C-alpha cells in the first residue's frame, strides 16, 4: 500500500505559478500511474492531469492544457504538477492519486486506488 503526501499549495495572484509535489512511500513507485485531481467547494472532484508509469505518456484536462505540466521522478518517488498562468477558477484543493499497475480510467477518480490528503491552491483576482 502506498502513502501519498502533497505539498506546494498556497495563495498566488492571477497569472502566477505554483509547483505541487506528491511524495509516495510504502510501495514501488514505478508501478503506479499517477494523477492529479482537484475539488472546489460545492463541486465534484475533477481530473487535472495524469502520467504513465514510465512518464512517457501524459494526459490533461482541456481546462489546463498549455498551462499545467505533470512530471515524475521515479528515483525520488515523486510526481509534480507545474501550474503556470493560474486563474481564479483554478482555486481548489488538489489531490494526488495513484493507480496500481495503471488504469484505463485515466480521467476518472474511480480508476485510482490511493489518494493523498490534498493541498489547497487559491488564486486571487
């Protein structure tokens, strides 16, 4: 079983940048497909980005394409989400998720087996 801990959230102005990190422990990191989701108050959890076990394939929600970038360092058991050109609508709690041996449900929360506790991102206008 893998444990996930997110960090890097905070308050930033519109147009600013943040880099989120998700550190994994308790498992073999490279067997997990990793994803980032977010949830704003009153909204359902939504897909943001995902990365394959090798890191060769990445996936993005249309709302963040061209602004966000997901990457992973299997040697450091960490996945990152670089967020640029942030907008107020990006405000949410961001969650890291892991899918054991990958999932065909890349953009669906049900495809992931483990979740972090979340980190708050707030973008002021």
